[in-house]
C-alpha cells in the first residue's frame, strides 16, 4: 500500500457544496482519496509520503475536454486567418503526418498540459493519412509515457471537396473504413474499468467535413459499444450558414436529427447557440467543451457560458489544438474564460463581473470537464472515494504572496508553479518539473517532427 499525505495547504475541493479549507489535509492510498478535511491529518500511516502544503493551494487536477495533439507539430501557421481559411491552409500540411511525428507532437503537448495542472485530457484525432502508420496508437503511447489520464477519440472525415466538404479528398476516408477502424480502436484501447487510464470516444469531425450518414452510423456504433461521442459544433458563423444552406436548420437541430444529443455526447465550442439550442442541450444532458483562447485566436466569438451554466449544461474547458492556440496551457483557460464571459454582451445585455465567477471557472476546469467525459464519479473534485488526481499550486512566491483569496491567485493571477501533480497518486510533476519524461528530449523530438511535417 502506498500512501500520500498533503498537509497545511489551502484546499478547494470543488465538491457540490463548494467546500474550501484555509489549511487542510488530504490522504490518498493506492491512488484513491481516503480523507480530506481541515487541519492536519488525524493519523499518518507509517511509511507514508508526507508533503508540506504550506503556502500552496490544492485543487483537483484540471480536465481538458478538447484538443488536437498532432497540431503541436504545426503551430504558427495561418495566424491571421478565419477558421475555414486556416483549415484550408493546414489540411495539405497535415496530410504529411506520420505516426512518429504525431507521437512526438502528442508527447510535447501532453507534457505541456501536465505542466499546466492537467491530469486528464481528451484528444480529437481525425486525420489518418494513408501512409501515416498507427497515428492513433502513437498518441496513446505518448499519454502512457507522460502519465496523464487519456480520452483519445477516433475522429473521422468522409466529406471531401468533391462532395461539397471543406477537406481535400486525399485526407478523407470511406464510411466503411471509418466504422471498422472506430470499432478496432475501441477494442484495442478502451478500458471501462474504474480508475482506467484510457477511455475511447468516437468523433466525426464537423458538419462541414462529414456526411449525415457517418454521423448517424457513428452514433449507433458508439452506443452499441458503450462509448461516448464528440464533434465540433457551432464554432463559427460560417458553419451556421453552411448548415442553414445545406440542411435548412442550425447546427444543433441538424445533429439532433441524427441522434447526436444525449448525456453520452459532448460538443466542442458551441459559440453560436440560440436560446432554443441551449435548452435542447440542457434537456438532453449534452455537454459543451468551451475553448475561449482558440475561439479568440480564430476570431470566432465566445460561447454563451453564462446561459449554458444557467440552463444546467455541463461545460468543461479545452485548450483546443496548438495550431489555433499556440500556448496550450489549460490553467490559462480559467482566466481567459472569465475575461471572455465578462466582455460578451448577450441579447439581454448581460455581461460584467458576475457573468462568470472565479469559482465557476474552476468548476468548469474540473467537475465540468469530468461531467463532459462521463467521469464525474471518479475525478473533478477532492472527495473520499475519488481518484488522487491532484494539483498542488505554490502561491507564496513573488507573483502571489499575500493575495487574499487563494482561488483568485490561481484563476486571476499569473499561473502559479506546480509544487506537485499526481495522477492516481503517481507523481507526474514535482517542483514545477516533469518527473516522467525528459523535457529537453521531448523538445528535440518535437523540433524534428515539425521539420518533417513542414516538408
């Protein structure tokens, strides 16, 4: 039995009551939380590792609900383009992806996520070049090396330019190939057991890159296999206009016709959602991955987070792919989400400092994300019986010393250094350095991958 004890830290549990302690303790045994509360731990087992949390804030590990890890190999392209312009510029570059390049990019992206407090991440991989090799497997291997809890998706595109879609024909697949590969990915990687490190979802890319048949059949396959569903939706006005022109409805109405709303679905972005669409998401239990920095980088707008949360929609945070969000740091998205919400003017004029609170931002980055991924019973809060996915942030340095509210230090201040990050009790970051992979080696491998993909 291995036991970890953290004492003396400020603690934000993010439980249903919003319980916080000015100085508290947490005990984890064999990767699961067994005690959390105020003051010192009542008993410390012999041989336990005891961490002095004085000057730190302890939170649940952050949960990243939308990413494209392969894009770490293509940062800095099309920096002043709209989404459709950006995709048009990058699809030919991504057609040169190989498994080694994707593995190097994924390792770098995952390592950087860990350095920003992330313990669980998804990855939406939808590009499978014909000579690229096992690109999905390379991301799963990368997550195992870095040590993060991983929710990869087997993405897909079957609507090429010759059929009226956006992607070039050479990067799309047939429906039969996609469905076969999706079933294989679930059989090969998906682990539904408690505490599992890998869960797979199916993820056709977007309304403008997949057919209605693929959306419908992917939903049926996912439900037959007991896995979740993910796609981009309502990200830009271009997409809204595309759906109106092609299908005579808005994006949410379109995917609902195809069986794509439910508590086993989470959607990326949701920037352009009318009130009726928000109501449908809430009624069906459909989640939303909010990606404020990426939406700002592409000039897409910002999601109506206040309205979504008010309706009871599960909203998580996502960094999105590094080609549209070069920073790739999940902790930064908490502050960005607040700024975006407070400057957004909805139809009713609601904005200002109460549009999104500091603690709502922390909830989205933890419990909101856990709900999107179907893991709210295991991660997302610091409670007895949950996994020891922990982030211990040092807030007694120059950038945060003396701040009145420890949670505000994390969310509104500059990103604090990580004293400790654990996934199921295993140390991934300590003293603000990765413990699982060598950062210099990861950076060297990434540089080579970038040069290879650039051609």
